[in-house]
């Protein structure tokens, strides 16, 4: 029998190397600029975090979920009518319960992660003094790197392919939250424990170690720390102990079959 949990999770994301969340726009001599909010502060887009966490969750799910069910529900070709019909008839996977699919929307919302008030104060010159000083150091949030596109077969630089990119500086810390609803089957044998999807989601968050552009060159390495988890308005400081039950994810397929008989 499924259960609907109201989830609220807060976290900090600290970058260990320079990072890049691109706008896709040029500005002056910069070919690749980074995203900023209306106050000109850097931030981590919630959509980017959602996509990266989903990748980690999918890797874990492939270890545990029923392979046939997973293949049929995970529609990889939007123009394949047969696969789309499979998705309508099959039981939802742990992934689609968390993040949604073409057939059903997800109900967890990833808010943008923002700099803390203390971090902002540093770039505002401490927030004291005349108005000409406030915001003076916002440009220090980023460094500029000159890069060149390489020709892979010859392993040489491509003529005329020199470009400049903005990167956020290392050691910046962002605060973010994820909230919404998660409907799934509770895991048997764990008293007042998580559902299958919630356990998978927390494991995916725990595995996050890099995010953003240029990860293949070592950029965007980070450390994510979950500060607090609330399930149905009840704080769950014991959530890390749930990782002892990761092997239970292998029984998800059987649990959904029982769910269908109810």
C-alpha cells in the first residue's frame, strides 16, 4: 500500500574547485558567462541539481530494480509509440515516483541554492559604509579562464577556437532546499522508516560529488551536506541510519506487485 509523504530537506553545497553554470550568452570579451540572480550573486540552479541527482539515482536503481520493468517504463525515445504505450501500462519505477516522467509529473521541487547572508555580506564589503562601497566585491565571485577547443583525432588545438569562460571561485557555499510530496511503498522491516523512493533519493543526494559544466576537467567538484530532513512535519535526525537498508531496494518490484493486489 502506497504512502504519501510530505518532504522538506535543507542542505549546503560547498565547491571544492571552480564551477560553471552557464547562461549560454556572451558578454563583452567573455564567451561563456555564469548565471547570477537579480542581485548579481551567483547561485546553483535547482533544475541542474535535480538532473544531476537523477543521474546518480538512476545508476543506483539499475542495480536494484526489476530490469524488464525498468526498461519498459524508462522511455528513451520520445517518438517510439510502442515504448510510450509500455510506459502507460507499467508500474511506476522509483525514479519516476521521485522525478516524474512523460506520463506523470514529479512532485518534488528543487529550489535554487543561494549564497548565505554571511557570504553575501563579504561580497558587499561587509554591508557597512557608504552606498558606493556596498557591492564593490561582487566581481570577486568569479575567475576568468582562457580555454581552447581540441581536435580529438590529432589531439591538437583547433585554429581560431580560443575562448574565455567565467567560473565561480572555489570554497563558495550555497544553501538550498527541496520540498514537495513523494508517493511510494514503505519498506517492510524498518520501523517508521522511509519509502523505497525516499531511500533511493537520499542515497542519490549522498553520492553527489560534482555538478555543472566542465566536470571532465575537474571543475564543479563539491561536497553536499544534508542539514535537516522533515517527513510529514516530523524531523528525522536518524535518516543516515536508513542507508543500512539499501539492499532492501531490491525488493521494490515485489512490493509494487503486492501494491497492485490491494
